[in-house]
C-alpha cells in the first residue's frame, strides 16, 4: 500500500505538532512556523511500507512526527541489519552523499513531514539556529553509531538487551525521568536484527530477565521495568 500525501492546508499548524519539542523544527520561531509549514508535505506511511530507500537519490529529508520506523541496510547476501529505530522527533536523510545510505520502513503506521533538500537549505540560510540543530542531530547520529559498534562488538546478549530496554526508556525524554512502561512496536525479529542476536536468544533472554524479577511482560509488545538500576548494572557489564 503506497504512502498517502496530505495537503498541509488540512493539517493543524506546526505549533500544535506533538513532535515539535523534540525535533529540529523547534529551532524555527513560532512566528515563522507558517514558512516552515509551506515547505512541508505530510505523508502517512502504513506499517511495512518504506519511505526512504538505500541507494535512491537523496531528494528529501524526513521528520518523523508519529509512529516508529526501522532504519536498516541490506547486506550483499540479502540479510538485513537494523541500525536503529526512528521515533517522533527523528530527522532522517542527513546523508553526506547524493543517495540515501540507509532505508527507512514503517514498523507501525508512521506520519512524516517531508522536506525537499533545496527547501531545507533555504530554511537553514534564513534560520541559523536550524543549522545548529541539524549539526547536533548529525553529531547524535554519530554517537549512536559508535554506541552501536560497542553494543555489537563487546556486549553479551544480556547486556545488549538491557541496553536496548534502557535506551528505549530514555529516548526522546531529555530531562524527564526514564519511562517504566515501554511499548515496543517492533517484532522480536526486529530486536534480534538490531542487536545481532537470534530471535530465540532475544526471547530466552527476556524470559530470563522476567524470571529474575527485573522486568514484567504483560503483553508481547509491552515491557515493564521493575528494577531499572539492576538493568543498568547489567548493561554496564557490572554483574
């Protein structure tokens, strides 16, 4: 099912966007949000559909405003490596080349604001604070990539899963306390691909954490953190 394009005229103003506080868009003053909206096309992407494909011309940037997307690369033998998950506030498409270096696919229904590259370049000239936010975003992506290398290269399965849960609990919350009730829209297979594990190992490790009293699993897609401090110690390799 293809993504659907909606007219910005039918949408609420950018000021009421729930992802604005966590997005690069908050670098644009409220008084100028009309100029931001004029450069935006809003798309709804059904679960399982891609809206950014590796190797395709990088003609647009995407700002996720609702839902969750998986970011991945395909290996030469057809296997998939998930590099991360984009949530509301994530700005995608910051590629150094003229083609996208990763693919983005909706895990659940996703809403994105799409910007033509030339429009973003114009906005950056008009609003210097936007350029600083984009640089911060690029720096955060680099730090996340480095953390991912440590995650895959040095940590055990239990340490990887504890790190993933804690990362999901704090993502996008800045100074707010970490969440205790987590909704994981992705499948166990997605988590396995991201952590470099098998589905069986992910399921077995979650069960072990539950039996140890560290988490509860009320539903397949729900995780309750019962002892986040103990999970943090596991993630750090202290136990």
